[in-house]
């Protein structure tokens, strides 16, 4: 082949599609692994962040009514990022969009650490907001994996399930980070949150370039909104319950004299949030998404009941774990549900995640009213 044949010219058709494997899906196995690793690091940062924000807010707030503001700011940032993240993925690709989110996470973690050192409540809220924006971007790792599994749900479940490692490693890494930052409480975890996003940034830079652009066949970007209506409403309820209870759990445990056990309970919660995806990926036959989501709703109800009666470390941990499993099943069930009939438009994906994160924000604001 001559070198001139590689030069685009008028009248010649070039294929802009991804290479297709024998199964009919896109051959981007390396991309799936990198998305999974980057998502796991992002979730590790979230574990550190959500461990310190409720307690840091309680310590630095000028009044008790402001104690949950940093926690709420985290979810406000995530909600604000959802639609821009979706559109940027389409306009500039995975590497650019996810790198932007990771960069904001680095800045947010460092600002949070500085605010804790200086006892600056305003800086803590702003740092939480930036970390939340990074979280909003990272939530799209699961949507970015969906087109890689044209013949199955494996890539979505594997990317989501990879974050199980974050829950397993978080307690040990949190202890190490805090020991290096003595005598400044929670500063070590804030710096570790920033470093986790540094790792995510490095991994996203290695994502293989995907030349394919989405084919815009919709007359309107909102065409087909009815297909996401019920999955969005169900998932929004799950996110509200999860953030409300997990925002209240650290404060309730401190009130019961169990402050040292908070990180362990949250770690079990995170493991439970993502491990079910690995279990679902290993099933010989997929379960209908609606059944997965409804099963998660039942577990969320059980978690709420146990939390209201909890007074021991074991009870709080059980509630957090059931809450994580329930949230995972609802989130994954509804994600697979909206992708069941093909990939929705970027606007619909952004609106879907925006509704979820908006409900999470409302749950975070209601956390102080629980119990």
C-alpha cells in the first residue's frame, strides 16, 4: 500500500468504526481494564472523602445547622457535573473528559487538606464541591463501558465491580495516611484522596483512542425519554436513601461513642456497593434488570430499619453493608435497563445521572434529620 492511500481525499469513503471482533462487539479489552482501574481509584478517593466530610463538617462548622454542608456540597458538585461530563465525553472523548474530572479531584483533595490544617470551613466546602465534580465525571465510567459489550453486560459489571478493591484497601490505606499526618486528624485521608485521583489521571491518559463518533439518528436529543423515566425514578429513590443514611451513620456512630469504627463501617459499605456487580458478571445467564433493581429496593428498606434501631458497631456495619448491596443492585439494574434497547443519547444519559445525583444531594441535606 502506498503512503498516499492513507491520505483522505474527496470521493473516497473511509471507515471510522472501531474494529469488530468475532462476537460482534468492539475490540477494546484494554480499554475496559483501564476504565476499571481508573474507576476503582476514583472510588477509593470517594471513600476517603465521605469518611472525613461528615465529621470534618461537624468540627469546623460555625453552627450545628451547617455541619452537613460539606457532605451536601460533594453531591452538589457531582450533580452539576453529570450533564457536562456526558456531553464532553461525546465532544472530546474519554481521555479528555475523564482527565478533566481527575484534575478537579486532585485540586479538591489538596484544598480539603489545607482547609483542615487551617480550620477553614469555607475552603472545606469548596474542596468538597470539587471532589464531587470529579465523582460526577467518574460515574460515567460505567456508561463509557456499555458500548464495549455489544453482546453482553460484562464490561459494565466488571468496571463497576472493580471498585470492590477500593473497599478492601481503604481501611489500611486510611490508617497509613493518617499515621503519616499525625497530629493533624483527617489531613492524611484528604491528601490520599488527591493522590488517588493522580493515579486515575495517569490511567486515563493511557486509554486507547476511539475514533468512532456517535451516529446522531435522533430528531431530538431528548427523543426516547420515556425509556429512562422509570429506571431514573427508581434509581433516584435509591440514591436518596443511600446518601441520607450514610451521611447520618458517621455522626450517629460518634454519638454512640463508636467514632474509631466509622472507617471500618464505611469500608464494608463500599465493598457491598460494588461486589454484587462481580457476582452478577459471573452468572451463567443474566437476570432481568428490573428484577435486579427491585431486589435492591427490598434490601434498602431493610438497611433503613436496622439503622434506626442500631446502637452497636455490628448493627451500624450491617446496616451500611445492606445499604451498599441494595444501592448496587438498584444502580446496576437501572443502568442495564436504560441500555437494554441500545445506547441512549448523551443528553438522556446526562439527565439520568443528574437526577440520581440531585436526589443524592437531597439525601445529603436530609442526613442531619435522620434519627
